[in-house]
C-alpha cells in the first residue's frame, strides 16, 4: 500500500494580510503625517510576525484604486486572516474592496500611538494646521464605526482590538490570541482525520454527519479498515517490537503485573498504528470495532491503547468509541498546546464537591500528573478483549473542557467550561481518572453542561483557554457556549 504523497502538503506558516488606511487628501495638507502613519504600520507588521507567521504587508491604502489592487494581492497571496490597521480617518470606500475579494475574517486594529495626546504641548503648538495633523495621528478610533457599519451591511465577518501601539499587554494579548486561533483554523482546515471501524452500537449521541464535519472544520476524513491495521501488525519485526516495549517502559510507569506477552502485543499494534498514520498522513483518529469472527482484528483492537496514547501525546489525538466529534475537539485542544484527553463523566463526589471524569482507552500522557501507569485488565468493560491499559490523572491546576456539539437543527457548537484539576483519591481501575472542581459547584455544573445537549464525551486540556476557543469559534462561524 502506498503512502500519501506529501510533496504538495500545505504551507506550515500562517499567512496574515496587513494593511493600514488613510485619506490621500491629508498628505498635501499635513506635512509628515503619511510617513508617520507608515512607520506605525511597519511597527505593527514587526509585532505580528513570528516563526510560524508570515505577514503580507501592503502598507498604507488611501484610495479606492489602491484598495482594489490590495484585494487582488491578498487573494493571490492566499492569506488566512487580515489585520486592518486604522491609523487615522479614512473613507470606507478605501477599505471595502481590499477585504471583499480575499473572503477571510478581518481584525480591525484601533491602536493609538500613546495612551493620550499631550494636551498641554498640543495646545501650545500655536499652529492650527500642525495641531490638526497631530490630532489626525491619534485619530485611529474615528473610522471604526463607519467601517463596522459597512462590514455589517456587506456581511463581512470582522472583530476589533482597541488599545495602544506600545506598552499595552491587554491589546497585544488579544491580537496574539487571534493569531493563535487563526493558526488552529489552518490546522483544522488541512487536518486528515482517520475513522477506523464502526460506531459503538446504541450510543445515539455520538453519531455524526461526516460531511458536516468537513463543512464546519475543513480537512479530509479518511475511512480506514481495521483489517489494514491487522495486516500491518504481521509486518512488524521482533526488533521493532522490543524497541517499542522499551519506549513504553521509558515514558510510562509499567506496573509489575503487566506480562511481557501483553506488552509485546501492544507494541506490535503501536508500531502498526504509526505505519497507518504515516501512510495516510493522519493528524487525528477515531476508532472502535467489535472484531466478532476475526481473531486478528480482535488482537489488534484489544491491544491498541498504549499505541493510541503515544500517538495522542505526539499531537495525533485518538478518540475511542468512534467518537468523531470528540476527535475534532481533541485536535483543537492539542493544536492550542493544551493537550486534549478523551474523557467522560464518571461520578460526583458531593463531599469534596468535585466531578470525577476519565475514560478507558487512549490518554494524553503528555498532560499527565506524573508518569502514566500501565495496568493489566481482565476485561475491557463493555468491549471485546483483554490486555493492558493506561491510568493517569490530568495535571493539577487550571483545565478547560471542550465538546463539539451537534444541535437539533444540525448545526455545530463549541461547548466549554473552565475548572481545576485537583488532587485526591481516584479510581485505580486502569483508566484515565481526574477530579475536577468548577466555580458553579459540582451539581450545578453537571446540570448546566448537560442542558446544552453535548455527547457524553469531551476533551480536557490544561490551562484556561476559553478566550482562545471563542476566537476560534468566531473565525469558524461556530457558536460558542461557556458554562463556567
């Protein structure tokens, strides 16, 4: 079987368009104003650029003709997002053509060169022409309502950041989050999600429309056969098996009661999974299979947990039970650098006011509190087979939960909650297990979360990133709901 040709893979860098606006009638009236505004624009361009960000800076646009040309340039450059810097007053007719043609979201930057005009020095200038020129250099807010009005009427998605050009961590923090959200949009747009096997029969909440997933998040969905994994297992060498067993023991805490036979079985499947990922250029995976009537398929599926956990830690999140929506949520969380471990509700501890959550199957071992334990299991509850599994808690500290929700009218929502992963006793059953505390209190959180109609799975990641997720939703045009 041939691997995917990666010679024409999409560019890795996020490409951001930048232009500033002004009014050409001003330049002959106010000496030095145009050069000053161009300098501000160059400063913004430097601040936006980064190792994974390429800035297409078209400079100061001050006529409709230049705006039309800018629209063509942005479209030809295939920009992912446009930053429009309102340096002074400008006619909306010099803005609209530049953003209509590229058809990407626009962030309006209302960034003043300082916290305030120096009123004393300003009023002592004595030359009202010079004074007006100085005011116009601080006139960033003036065109913003006009631009917003036109964008709304033209159905152009836009968002705003107001603040200062320098010494404003709040404004530049917002800008950084917009860039990060746009980077995740780009990742999802080009992600290849593998789906292997079939749904867990009877879990009506997890059934998904694959076409809708592509419509909302982009990417490609590759339908995979469990038989392919089983066939690849046969090709794995004994040397590769032993090397993978050694990796298991290095990165995880393999318990003494785990047999070498089961470790080798898991290692063979893990190496085969890596081959599938490479052959199909996968960025995420959802799987489940009963394997009835096929010893080889059952052998593959019942030994899959360690391999899928390693993949998840490498940025290729794997969701069990064929939960495609949650594979998307996990990929989003991981793309933000937060992890994104497969989880569901276990129980509520009313004494400690915490919600116990976890799942059997893959774990995001890169966000574990300490080393992930590997334990043997005589049965996988509700599933075929036996073997070894992982047990871990998410790092103690701030966490964010994310669920991709499918609504009654077939739309998608991003449901999120911020809480804390806290220390305390867990269920030592060979599954992921964590204790979470929420500001709503456990019982209220449970009611609020469930009332939104998510599937029973969600992704949990480290850190509070709801503000980033909301920006992602805004760029994707997906409704976001935060319960706490």
